[in-house]
């Protein structure tokens, strides 16, 4: 697509995002529309969606979710299909043909074989492939579990283990590796097995709660009322209790199942999704969704119920212009208007964790969170930041939001205690990610990793929120950060200034004051948009505007975590704040001290540039006494940068210059110290120091020139004498001759 | 404790304040005198002291208009001059005695004059301003009398005024003593300070934080810091509040080893100023606030310090919040003091920013309680843990005084340790310091931008090493008794000390 067309995208995006919602699906969907196809099957082990037509199976990869993906096809033999699942290595296709048999086909050779139930009395409820070391595939039957291993040599399954128990129905998610088997009259007694890579764990039996409508009626729990969800690496089970209108939650530990409280529901039809560890409870009848972050024990929703929106839908008027759709005529327009109508339609199937399958239209939607809308809906900035810091999926956006929000609270001069809490949240989140190894500079992971990682965590009963970050592929993006150095870069605001006018232009400054002061731009942070380059993936037409953040998230490398390092705090919060805040800097200084307090309590190192900025601010306000206190107490840690800034800021204040000198001396920066001493006019002290610490890097002419300029013959004579005595061969240099003559000239001058 | 017993030894000291601009005509000479101690000295004698001083000032200012006269060394007396404000002079006449107690270092005495004047300015504004308000001089005189006498009562040991003598040569008046804190604690302190200062709203507030009698943090300029610090240590810190006997600061009583300050001597101090109140300008002195009066401050229930010094207009039971003048901004500020255990917080808010007086102040106080009291106790805990006690800054083998003239900070061996020194050592040190004082004042006029480097080692009669070092605005005085006899040993000792305790400031 041309660059011109791409500029029209934000307008398209605006039309959809104008309405308020916290979760949305994004146009275009993934279309699984093969002519004459029937049925859509979800293979959650491989994250593919499967359809069949004319003895062919078509499969679309849905992770990562790219609507334009083309299906791969395999031909299979004719016959009824109850479900299709590919083996985890992708070599076999398993097709359940009936309640009694499952057919296997080797994808390369096309060889097939069939596995049947032994007795007629039992029937197959379903099956799933597993990466458990014991077996490869598990059949769930009314009589229990059959665990099979695949023998590739003989191309057959052999039974490894059988677990006998009565099963009415079951639920399984590959994400949790957990199978829950329901039994009993009301189907509320459960047995669970986790078939993880370390083996099979049998969970203790437990019963779910069912409220009774009347004394005699006993409601029966259905499989569609039970959901296994994985949030922050913990496994929960959610159960709909229609009588009580509650959604009960249970958390699975290795040795226990613990009831965790209940969420109210407002609709008889409920669906549950998990997007980026946020629980979405769809109140289907009411056509709204409620979001919960169950990281803490709080069962309060993140925000009020709001509808699910379809975003990025091109306006019907603009369809004519969009020439890239070849079939862009009236039927397309009808199709689009249909799409809007079908939100929470009857044909929607909610797939774990965050997909929606529209069976009748044969399309797939992926659920997204609108972090900005969530962030904007709460006034408690600190808890919003806590929420954002836990987001992994859209870490870029979360990070930008966090940066923008923390800038905003500073620029709005919110109360100190409140800003201190904000800073504490960010710093402790960073410290935590350092401890757990979740924060690597430049490390990226694709989104796949986040959804496949957490299955082991039933073993760790504790909460390991960052577990999903553990599988980080070291894939690095070759974005040139070098180009960021040196100058000022303007980040163009990619959309209207919805939130704050401050966000329209953010300057990222690199400090050129200091010789070695290289601004610590983390490779992961910013590819700042100058003009929309060709990188942009325009085919989806949904450049969702980042109203608050001013930097487009589309072209940045994927971050795994929104944590903000102290260097980034400096570059993107304190520096911009310093530039925009006119007048008395004492508020900013107070904030920076809060940051130091927070960092020091978490034992995090702060870059010298941060201290340099503090020195500048204090000096600008002429708070030299306080500055001295800061230096003496090492609130501002000593470094060469700070020392040089003290010398610079202290041009009008000798005490401050001296602090800089002292700091150089204490850091054993002999050369800098001697040069600075000489510049201050302390020639003899400098020479004594040179001699004591054997500093040989300073040229004699520096002292001689200075001593001559001081017009004090005593000093000049002393300097000359020093070099004659201690610098071998000095008396033969031109320096010696020149200054010796000059000295005699000066001393003779009063006479003549 | 009658008048006679106190006034019997007043001949030791004469102290006067006079204005050169007043009493220019014959017969009006008395007008010059703004303060004279002892007040019961006959006027002719008072006038003769002032006349001599005035004559010398006029004479010397012909040669040195900027800094006319600093001292007259007569055979029996030393006259110490201090120009407090343009044309307003303070002169102290001390007796030179064969008794060794009376070996004076002029600079130390001048600092007493400077201190009392600075404190006076802080509470009452400048003398000149008061004179302009009331040209008869009545107000100024009554204020000066109560103030200076209250101030001098701190020097009262038994029945005698003990001015800083040779025994105090390891002390430096007009400096603050700082607590050394670790980085983490320092950050906590700063965080507390910022929170406290944010309680004043948009007005520029300042604060001063003390732990025991040591300064922890200040946001005031150096001069104001010294004044408020001085006042706090004299009257507000836990030591000052409980009694004056246990203070170990250089301001502490019993500086010459006689620590027997009893309740009766406190009463004596009180009666001292009562008795010496002048009756020649009889006015109702009770209406004059006396910030330095003893035992007037106490800790309130909410942690804020309350006093009954300043009198409300309508005879309220609680005294209104005192107002101080800052030198830096020349602004009138309300002074609030909050105390939590060893921690004392002084907080000044501009009078102009508080709209409805006492009500506004109590609102600010409540804000401080709400926002900062938790942080306060956290900081106090942290500082208490890290504090080494009264002898924290004792370095065994050394008796020292370290002055950072740039920052007006000093640190010294604890007085109890200094008291172990032989008299001879201290006498030598006083002599040495006098020399250094002269040297310093010379450089001050010669090249004000450049600090003088100086190194003096003296072997005293009693074989102690008495050492003075000065470099880049820092001064170090030291007495090493029982030390080896070589000068190399002495200079080694200094270097060791410098590297260990002064970040190597005094290099060779």
C-alpha cells in the first residue's frame, strides 16, 4: 500500500475507537471460509483452526493471529468427523469418526490406522494430544482415561496406562495441561489430572458448589458451564452457578483445590476469556463484558461493564476508495454491516484463551484489551500502573502508557505522596523483574511464548506472575538505536490529542553536556516515528490510535514486559518533565528524591545522568547549600559526570566547585583533578598532588600558562622550579626557555 | 540569690551596644547608648567606655574604612569590637587577668557578639529598623536589654559569666554540627523534608531537621541555618527542653569542666536577667517577647512545641506562633517546631502565605501530622540506630576541631574528651589559633577568592603536638598529647586523620 493511503488510516481507526469499551475485536477477522466446507474444529494444542471440505482438511494457524494467513491443506479419507486434532509434532492427524473409533493418518505418507474402544459399553467422549513424557495421546472415555503412546515404527498406538473412573463429561485445555472429569448425578464431582512435561499429577477429588432453586430440584452441571483458565501462571476453574447467578472460582494447587470466592453474573449465558492474564467475563445476554484482574485477592472488577466493540471497520463510504479489495462492492458492504450486528451472536463460540469463533460466518476473532481506555477509566493512577505493569501481551503500549501517565502526574503537580506511590509501583516492578530475570535488555519474545509457557506452574503453588516471561527467545530486532544518539528527536503524535495536550510532542533528549554522557537508551524502548515508513502493516487497516502515548506502537520491536528501567525513567519521564516544567524546579526535585528513595530501597542503581540533572536543577534554583548536603551525604552518588557538572554549575559558586574538586579527588580521577585544580588557580596544590600521585598525563605548559596568566612571579617561579627539579630534561625544553624569559621579564618589569 | 551576689563580679565584663549616628551633640551623649552591661554602672563610666570605642573607630576608619577597628589590647583589658549594622557597634570589654581563665581569643569573643546580634535580628529585626520605628530608642533598648541578658545567662556558671576562653579553643561558635548519615538514611531524610515542605502549599517554606543537637538537613541558606540551629540547640532540642545540664554540644553548659548546673542555677539565670533589667528606662518589659528566656518551651500533646513567650492580643491561653525574620529573603516567617523523640523539625512558613493567622498555622500543622509523622518516626528510628552516642565523633588519641568554613560546619572531639587535655596544651592551641586568625584575616583582605594553605606544627612545653592545618577553606586544629617526638610522626598522624575522616582533604 502506498504511503498516501496509510495516512488515511487513523481516520478509519477513529470511527471505531470513539465509542467506549475496554475490550474489542479487530477488523478484519480471520476468514476460514472454504467453499462447501462444513464444521470448524479448534485444535488448542497446536493453536490451529481446522475445517474440512471434499475430503480435504484445511488448517489455519491462529497464533500469532494474522487474518491474512493462508490455510494448509491435507487430504483425508471420507467419513464423518466429530473432531480433528493434529499431533503436537504435526506429523499425525487424529480424526474422531464416531463414539467408538478414532482414525489416525500420517501426514507425509498418508498411511492410516484406527483405534477403537474395546467394549461396546464405553464410548469415547473426546481425546487430546499431550507432551507428557509417558504418553502421546489421551482418550477420555465414559469409563475413564486411556493413555496411549505412538509407535512410529509400527505406526500404531499402544496402551500405556488406564485410569478407571466414571466420566460424564470432561474439560481440557492444552494451556493448563489439565483435564477435569465430571461425574455423579449432578456432574459436580470432579477428578483432575495434570499431564505436564514432568509427569501425571492426580488432583484431589473435589465438588463444585451448586445452589438449589427448590428443595427437590437438583440442577445438573454442564460442560459448557465450567472453564479452565490460566492467569499469571496459575490455574483456576470457573463454574457458572445459574441458580445463584454467581461465577465460582477454584484455584488448583498441587495438593489442593481451594475455592477462591465468586463473581456475580448478570446474564444466563456466560462466556469466559483470558486476554493477557485479564479475565473477561462476557455477559452474553446483556452484551457487555466485565474485566477482572485476579492478581490480588480483590474480586472487584477493573471497571464498569461495557460492550465489546468491533474496531477498525472501514466506513461504508470509504470502501469505494479502498481499491485493494477486489470484490469491494455492495456485497462487501453488506457483509461489513452484518459483522457489526453479530456481536455476541448465537453462533459465537468462545475458545480458550482469547478467541471467538463465529461458526455461521466461518470467521475467527481475536479479543484485545484497550489498555488506554482501561487506564483512562480509573483515577487511581498507582493501581492503574500496577495493572499496566502486569501486562505482557502489549508490553509496548503498556510501557508507553506508564511513561505517559507518570509524566502527566508530574506535570500536573499532583500531591507528592501520590506521585511517590506511582514511582514506587514502577520501581518495585522493575526490581521484581530484575530478580526474576524477566528483564533483559533487548530481549524479545514472540507472543507464542506467553501463551505456551505457564503450564508447569501448578507445581509451584506460589504465584509466579512472571513465569510466562521465562521463555524468552533471544531474538533481537535490528533497530538502529545508534541513530538516536546526539540530537533531539521529535516523536510525532500519531493521533488526536485525546488525553493530554502534553503528549503532542515529546522530546527525547540526549545529554551532550558531558563528554562521556551517552544517554542510556535501551534498545527496546523506542523506535520513534518520524514519518510512517514502509514497515507499517497497513493491510489490516487498523492502526489503532494511541491517544495518550504519542508514539506509535506498531513499528516497535516487541517487548516482553512493560517494566521501566531507571534509565528510561530518566530519559522519558524526568527529562521531558524538566523541559516542560517552567519555573521553580523544587517540585521536580522532590519527585526525583522520591525516585531515589524508591530505587535505594530496592537497591537499584541509578544512572549518573539522573544525578547530573538533579545537580542542574538545584543549581538553577541556587540551592547551593542543599546541593552541598546532597553531595556530602551521597544522596547523589559520586561519579565523574556529577563532579564535572558540579564544576560547571558552580561557576558562580565556589563552594560547589570545590565539591566537584573533592569528588574528583575522592574518585581518584587524578588527571581530571589536577587539571581542574590548575583551572581554579591552585597551581602549587596541583603540582604537589601530581608529585604525590605520580600523575604524568598533565602537560607542564598547562601549569606554566596558568601561572604566567596569574601574573604572580612567585607562582611562576615555583612552577618552573618544580618542573626543573622533578621532570627530567625539562630545562632543555622550549617551555623552560620561554617561561624562564617571561619570568625574568616580569621580575624586571617594576625596575624598568 | 540577690542582686548583690550576682553583680559583685560584673567588673569582669562590660558589654555595650551603641549607635554612632545618635547623640552627636554635647549633652545628648547618653542617646548613643542602646545597651550597657552592667546596667548599674554610672553613666559617666559607661560614656567613657563608649567614648573611647567611638574615638578609636573614627580614627581607624581613616585608614581602613571597610573594617575599622577589631580590638584594643590594653594592659588590663581587651576591647572587642563588632560592627553589627552600619554605625551600630557592639563592644565587649573583658579583663585580662593573671588568672589563666582569662586568656581570650578575640575571634571567639567576636563570634559571641555576632551570634547575639544575629539571633536578635532573627526575632526582632534589625536594630536600625527598630530605631526608625521608635526614634526615642525606647523600644530598642528594652528589647536589647531583655534579649542580651537572656542570652548572657547561658554563660552563667555558678555566679560568674564564663565567656569562651582558652578552654574552648577546640570549639567554634557560629558553625553547625552535623550528623553523619548513611546514604539510605539521607534519602529518607530528604524525602521527609520534601513532604514537610509541600505542606505549606505553594508558598516557599523551609525546614531544618535536627537529631539530638546535631543538624541533619536544612533547606535554608547558611546564615539562617546557623541562627535557627543555634536557637534550636539553645532552647528547642530535647536536651534544651529537659534541662540544660546534659547537653554535650559546644553550646553546652559547664564548658570548663564544672558541670554542676543545678536547678538553682537555672533560677539564677532567670533572676540574672530579672535583676539586671534596667530601671532607667522603666517600661513594661512584660510585654516584650523574650525568645531566649529559659524553660518557656515545652512539648505539646500533638508533638509540636509550644511556648508562653509570645503573648496573644486577646490574652489567649496558648501563645501565638512565633515569627522570625529570615536574612536571605528578608521575609517574615512563622516558626513551627515539631519533636519526635530525638528528632526536632523546625519549619518556617511565610507569614504572607497564611491568610487567617493561627487557624491557618494549625491547618498546616495538621497537614504535617497527617503526611509526615509516619515518615518522621521512620527517620528517627533509622537515625537512632545509626547513631554512635555522645562520643560518636571521638577519635582516640586525637583532640581535634575540624571546620569547613565554606559550609559553616564544624566537628570536634566531645567536650568530655577535650577536658582531659592539659592546660598547657590548650593554652598553646589558643595561641596558635590566634596566629591563624590573624593570618586568615590577612588573606581575607588580600585575595578574597583564594584560600590560604597553612600548616603549623608546634611542640608545646608539655611535649604535646599542637597542629593547625588549613587548605581550601577547611581548617583542622589538633592536639596530640603523649605523642612521639618527631615532627614526622605528627604530620603522619594528621595525614591519617585526614584520609580517614576528611576524605583526604588535607593532603601533603
